[in-house]
C-alpha cells in the first residue's frame, strides 16, 4: 500500500511536469498547427536565466526567468513564425527545427558546452516524511503548481471571452477570422501562454535536475510531444492527460523493471507508447480537424 | 452599398473570377446563382478578405475592402454565413453565439442580442449548452446565421444556405431570410438552388466559369430565353435537341 501511494505521488509530480510541457506544445499546435520544436529551448534558456541570476534573491530570479522566457516566446512568434503564417505545415515544422538549433548554438556560443550547476532554492529538495511516504518540498510544489495551472488554463479557455475565441481559432482558424477574431492577437496570446507554461516547467524541472546544458530542453520537449500525440493532437485536455499517463508509465516502469534494465527505462516507455499508438493512432481524445479551404 | 468592379481572382494559373462586376444597394436582396465551380465561393472570399484579388475593386460604402483584412471588414458591417455552415463544433451553442460578437465590446448589448436571436431561433435555446457539433444540419444553419448576425452586419453574405439541407429545413432558412429582409438587412446570397434564389431576391446575377453571364430582376430572368442557356452553359438541357454550346 505504501509503495503504491509512493508511486502515485511520484507519478503525479513527474506527470504534472509532462502535462504542463504538453499543454504548452499542444496550445501552439491546436491554434497555429505548428509543432514547435523550439519549445524545448524555452526550457533550456529559462535554465540559463537561472544560472545568470544565481546571485539575485530567489523571488526575483523566478519572476525575471518567467518574464524572460515569455518575452523570448513572443520574439519567436514575431520573427520566425508570423512571417510564415500562410506557410504549409512542413515549412513551419522545419522552421521550428531551425529556431531550435539556432538557439542551442547561441547558448553553446555564450555558455560553452560544459554542464553548469543550478542551485536554485536548495532547501526545496529536502524530503518530507509522513507515515512511510517520502516526498520532497519540490515535488509538492510541482503537484500544486500543476493543478493550479491546469485549472487556470481551463478556466481561461472556458470562461473568458478571449479564451473562447482562442478555442474557436483552434478549431477553424479561417472561420475565426471571418467572425472577426484577430489572427495576430490569437497567435500572440497563444505564444505568451505557451511561453509562460514553458517558463514554469523550466523553473521546476531545472531546479529538480540541478544542472543545465544547451541540449537540456530536448528530452522534456520530446516527452511533451509524445504526450500531445498520445492525448490526441489538437486536444488540450488530451495533452494534459497524455502527460500524466507518460509520468505514470515512467514511475511504474521504474518500480517493476529489474535493476539492470532500469537504465533503459525510456526505451521500454517509448515501446509501450508505440504500441498504444498502433492500437489507437488518433490518440485518447479525437479532434475533428479544421477544414482548410481556399 | 457594395460595388464590385472588374474583380479578378486566380489560384495559381487557374482563373476563378475573370472580371466580375456587381452591385448591391441598401436594403436589397441580391442573389448570385451559378453551377458548381462558377466562382461563387471565391467571390464571397474576395469580399470578406479571404483571398487577395489580382485585379478589380471591392468598395463598401465608399471604402475599398481590398487591403483591410477579415477582421476590419467584419467591423465595417459585413458578415458571412459560409458554405457548409462551419460552426465551431467543439464550442457550445452559446459560445458560438458569443464568438459571433467578437468584434464588439458592448457586453450588455451582446447579451441582449443573443437573447433576441434565441427568440428568433427557439431550437437553439433548447440546446444552448450543448456542443454545436451535435446539432442537426438545419439547427447548425440557424446557428451559423445567428452567429453572423451577432456582429450586427448591415450587409449579410450567405454562401449556399440551402446546401445539404432537407426541403422543409430549406423552407425554414428562406423564411428566416425573408424576415431579415423585412428588418432591413441587406443580403447578398449565393445559391445553386435557382428557384429559391429567384423567389427571395430583388435582383439576380448568373455567374458561370468566373464571369457574369446575365443579370436582371427575378421576373426578367425567368422570362429571358437565354436564361437556361446562361445557367447551364448550353441550351435545351432538358430538350436535348439543341445541344450546341453558345460560349
């Protein structure tokens, strides 16, 4: 029973990070039909912002990191993706690869290829123990922040006028324009929200792993992409669910795999996800694709 | 109110509109009829900012619409009920109506307008909080019209409003158009359903392969000997004894 509960706690905290990651990626995909591979670099750059701001008070570090990553997401939209709004899906995809590699190499140029330590709020890593369960303060923060953000994003999309317009644009961008929804306003809001989610993941994830490299963002971004596909491309609820499922799978594999195989956990994880997608290629939640018509 | 002159639109090397001119006066109901592929939807797209014409002009109340973009065209008072309805199926009926008022900021007036629409379209009131994708085709068409009206247009464009609907539902849609007309909304209607279009409109244009072939009042067109010819592209489609193509 204790092992089970411990597993659930771990799964929720890991799955929460993947869910936030997937939500940030899924939001951009749903609205722009852009699979933004540079989302991982938003995470990485948030991590480097924490390195640069290491001597600042923690609150200032957190706020400045959030703002910087959001700003970067907006710059990305303006410089790389707005000129390509009419472009085809493959063009957008390749452009996002280009942005991703460009940012990685800029980071390599500025900070070099060596691992940098990030020692943000070390007290958060201390474990709390109660009735045999172990959870760190950081895991608790991750769980709470995930829940708060999922609820906040849901309320924003369901209850606010602008959120409803964003959902309309996600379903049928051209029709949304025809009822007078501004394409630029929707794109800017989508990127700002996605950047905000990335910056939060960055703060939590980089604090948890404690180190940063120019490629650090790739792995969580990959998990995020898989989560959005697993959940059903275009569905935000699906993305969040997909993130949690991947987190749960990772934890279950960590528990059931024999010690000598644990190193290859991700291989098993992706094999299972592959099998799931073979059975249900459309993902958990099916979204009717927006019609593209001239 | 709306003046289209010499409008040319091409998709790549294919010309969709080859110099189309038409006008819609304030309070008029004007229809554009023509077979599939005549360029009717392209005409609608050009007026609403969906495609960029290669030549010609679209002027609404003295202002050119050509470089405005869809949002500002809606703000100027033109709304489109598109072909195939294109309601937002994952949004509820209520949310679809709210989205229709995206260009407006007068919250109280929007709520009042939604209430008024629900009075006009009682079927929508019963399904207010359901996903719009679950509505029947006729209900979706009513929602699409209500959504367009929530922008408070002075000119309403309708693209094939009877397409894919059962005859009884088409009756309903055309009763709605007749009522809108009596409320003073100017309407430009694109249809394949010739008799419906002629019955509801003051004036009609026949569009075929990208050009206006004929125009006139409904009565004039019905009596014109060339009407069938202009519409179908060859005379005596039903008689079969005069099969030569005039164009």
